């Protein structure tokens, strides 16, 4: 694992009766993120009660994280997603760079810079 990798962990609380729309938008967001060369992983995990979802994102570096934050998935689809769910938690691990950090903290993300560790 590289110290340059940037991870987003986003928790959603899905609004009552909006799961179908939420799922459709998640599929569109996956398709859009697939086109981003620096997006290494974009994984959605749905709770057993289907009321909560956790999105785990991995980016190659700060440049890739910024590209995602300023790209069509975030700029066009996230506002629609927020009509179907609210963000109940948002954490960023690694260094997303100053521009992305400003965007991310502006929407409530907490950034945890890399400190120590082992990755293979």
C-alpha cells in the first residue's frame, strides 16, 4: 500500500421509500467513477435492514481524489443522491491535497492524515 493512496468512507442514511432511487443513482455513480483512471475502488455496502449504506472509495493519490471531487459524479450525481439519503458520516484517510481537502471539509468530511502503518 502506498502512503499516496487516499480513502473516502461515506455513510448514508437512506430516506424512507427512496431505496430504489438510491440504488439507481449508486449504479450511475459506479459507471461514472469507472471512467476515472485514478479511482482504484468504489464499493457500496448495504446494511441488512436496507436503511444504511457505506461507500468505500480508494484513489491512487491526491490528484485522483481531486479529479473525483470536481468531476461529474460528484458535481452532478451527488446532489441527486442527497435527495434520497443523507450523509451520516464522512471520513477521509490519507492526504487528498489542499484543493480536495477544502471541498471535502466543506461538506463535513473529517480528514485523517497518514501517520504510521504497514501495507503490502
